[in-house]
């Protein structure tokens, strides 16, 4: 403490849980600035996960299915995760087997672009499946 006062700097506790606690004599404002800079750099390097959704009905027609499948391919190529779900309206819940077949067909047709993260699972009136893009070979 005396040495820090002589140098007109601050005594900063680096790791308080160590025995004895580790301290440094530095300019506290500069220390905070450097720490903020490090945190900002780490945050910029972190990858942001984008999740795109595609909605189907239990009796989606082939043309509509192909159209939505092309969108799914584009999303996976761009590196986004895909959440494909079948929404059951009213009494269409009796066709849940058709919805599962539809999602499994989608997973099979997209298997070279993405891998299934979560198999089709019924949650309320939705049957959801997640696909993650396969790592691109650069």
C-alpha cells in the first residue's frame, strides 16, 4: 500500500481467493480500459447462432414441400441452424404420423448438408426437429 502511494498508482487485487491474495500496483483506470477491450474482442470473436424456421402442415403438398426444402438447403449452406416443424391445427393432430414422416423425409434429403440435432418430437400442437449445418470444408 505504501509503495502504491509512493508511485501514485493503485493497488489492484487480481485473484482474491489465492493464498496469499495476488495484487498488482497499476493504474486502475488503465486496467479497466484494457479489460473492456479484451471483453469486446472476445465478444466479437464469438459466433452468433442463427436459427431459421420452416413450418409445414401435416398434409403439405409435394410442390410446397420442395419449395420449402430449397429454402432449408439455402439456410444450411449459409451456416444457420434449422428448426423444421409441423403445426397441427384443430383436429389435424390425428395425422401426427404423417407429420413425423414429413420431417424424417426432410432430414433424409438434407443429410449431406446438415445433421439432425433433435429427432422429431411432439410438443403440444407442434412436432419439432432441429438440423445443424455440417462443418464446411475450407
